[in-house]
C-alpha cells in the first residue's frame, strides 16, 4: 500500500494514474486532433521561420518537472503559447526551404496507428505483421519505381525501412566494407576508399567516418557548372586509378539523383560501368528526387540503377509520409545481414531458426524498430499511384511557374537547370555590377544575395534556404509542402521582388 495507491487526493492528485485508460485516451486524443486541425487552419498566420532568440524557452517554462499532474487542456494551451512561436512551420504553404517534409492525413494516421500499437518489431516473431507488411510495401514501392526485380524480395533482393538516409548509407558502406575485407583481409581497412562528388550529401562522409574508413581516403570528386554539377565518369575513373596506383582499394561510390544543393543528377550508366570495372559497390542516393521517379516522365533519371548495388529515397521528404521513413533496397541482402547481424540467446526463436523469415534487426543499426510500414501502406492505399503522381506533378508545375516569373524579371537569373520542383536563382551579377564582367567567387554578388535572402526570411512571409554551387550563392525555392498552391508561389515571388526592390534601391 504505497502512496501511489492512495485514493485520497494529495495536492489535487485523484488516485493512481491510468496511462492507457481507453476513454481518457479517446477524449484527450480528440482534443489533440482538434488542436492540430486548428493549427493547419491557422498556419498561414504564423511567421514561417521561427523568430525566437536562442534560449527563449527557458524563460517561459518552470525549472523542474511538475510534482503533480496537469490536465491536457493546460498543456495544450502552453503548446500554443510557448511551443508554437518556437516552431518553424514546415507544413506552411509558404515553406520553400531545404526540402519539404510533406505531411498528409494518411501519413499522420499511419503514424498514429503505429504509435498506438507501439510494438517493437526487431524480428519476425516480435510482430509478424510489421515485418511482412514492410516487405510487401517495399516490393509495391519498388515496382512503382520500376526497380529491377533483383532489388525486390520476389527477385532475391529486398527492401527495408530505415529511419533516415544517413542510416541507409552507413548500413550499405558497412556491408560493402565487410564484403571487401573478407576478401582482402581485415587488416586492410586503412586501404579502403569511398567516392562521391563535391555535391554528395554529408551523410556519405559521416558514414565513412563511422565505418572506420581512413579520413584520407574520402574522395569528393569535383564537379563543374558545365556538367550541371553531375559527377562525370571520367573524373571518377581518374580518381580510382590514381588510388589504385597508390596501393589503395576502391570500395564504395555514392551516386546522387537530385543533390541537396541544386538537385543535380549523377548519370548512372557510365558511373556504374566504371564502378563495376573496379568492383566498387554503388549506392544510389535519391533522398529527395526518388519520389518523382514514380512518374513515367521522370523515371529516366533512374536508368542504370540496374547496375547499382543499393538504392534509397526518403518517403519523409516528398512522399506524404511523416518523418522518419527512408526506403532502401539492396540486391544482396546477405551482404547487409553478414555485416549487421547478431543472434543473442534471448532473441532465439523457431521462426528465425527456420530461415524462412526476415529479421529486420539484421538490416539496420538498431535492434528495436518502429512499425513504419503502416504509414507508407496508408499513404499508398489512401492516395493511389495515380494521385501521388498528380500531386508530385503539381509541384513541378508550380516550380516551373516560379521559374517563369523569374524569367520575366531581368534582374534575376536561374543559376542551374531545374530538374524537379526546386529552383536555384539569384539576383544576377549583371544587375549588381552594371557590367558583364565575370568575377570568380564574386563576394559582392554573393553577399547581396545573402542579404536579400535574410531580409526575406526575417519577414516571416516565406522561408527559403540557400546553397553555394560553383562559388555562386543561390537561393533555393523548393516547392513541396502539402498545403502549397500556385497562389502561394505567386505571392512568394512578390515577396522576393519587394525585398529586392528595397535592397537594390538602397545600394
Ligand atoms: C536530405 C538528403 C539526405 C539526408 O537525409 P536524412 O534522411 O536526413 O539522413 C541525403 N542525401 C540527399 C541527396 C538528401 O537530399
């Protein structure tokens, strides 16, 4: 009879807590859904980029956790009052920063079901539906992307849901590493070389660091504007041959479809040819642009993937699925499993022993894993392939419209060709300098564009982020928030023009 059971209210605490009382769950759950529905309704009234100063929250909340319980109504009131101001509104229709984090009812509800069941699906036995649905959904998605059958379970490969691309790349690097070291000897780890371009996401470098690749053996092969910042096969070959000459062992290439800075595309067929020649594992990172490839007119960007070893894209970026959800396929799951499996006594079971089931714990870093496939399943079923394609195309069209608006204002230029729904643009050097002089690493031009972007973002009306490609500072306009309509794009352009007017007349 501890005080926990005390039926007498102590400081307003009425008896024991019931953390999963079904009726309270129903009542409070409805309050939260209503709260979020109102949030989406009012989202346009908030500054898109949060305007708080560092440390703002410490001033608003108590110094320690409450001793007594507080009602959900009070907590939600504080979420509105204290948390919402510190939120950058990724779901705002005027959010054009980074890449989208596309939300949807189906993705949300799938997440909710997954959280509600709250299972820990490390192996098949721990929740057969979690493993089986994941395998099925990954084959569905693989077919939507027209991945070659070797990537599907039905063709001897298979797909897995990782949390993020960082994890996907790390797992494939580790699989490639162990496959190679088993051939050439564990003591040769210092010889292994990893390749990407200077546009490759930092996820590759992180993976190489964690995987124990010698930091001197990380190659970021240079790209140029002439090649639209795609990695050239000849440049890759030159890097590989020079490494071989130095006695090193080429291990891994990360090719990107839709780079983070400018959505550049590494042309897969020639890169895979070179990689194959030297026995290099090829991972294709299509974190952002992979979604678009479910549309037949964008599928050509994946041509050549049949000669890669692994492929991944983030459903949590532009595929209506809430964070986190990175879809990854491998041709040879056993390479992954050999590098990542363990089989302690407490996890031994008949199903695993039978070798007839997938134990996803052996396809990833962590043991415990979420039931992520539910949200993808809901997204695929609720919208269907046809509407998903329409949705993606609507973003391409809006980005194209934005590009058209830029084209009508001679002060601006689109800096790299648009491949998907992201436009990289800036005030042109001609406008700023008043002449056609080309200055490499043009600080004056870069600084003015940076100043423009900051003044736009400070206004809170829209939010964009920047990139530096080939020494040029560019503003990135990434269309993809689920609530964005063309009117928001038109409005965004007006905001850009107004701020440019003010800046250009002041200088
Ligand atoms: C966003 C992005 C990543 C990183 O994705 P995470 O899921 O956050 O790890 C990697 N590569 C590319 C090309 C990206 O755009």
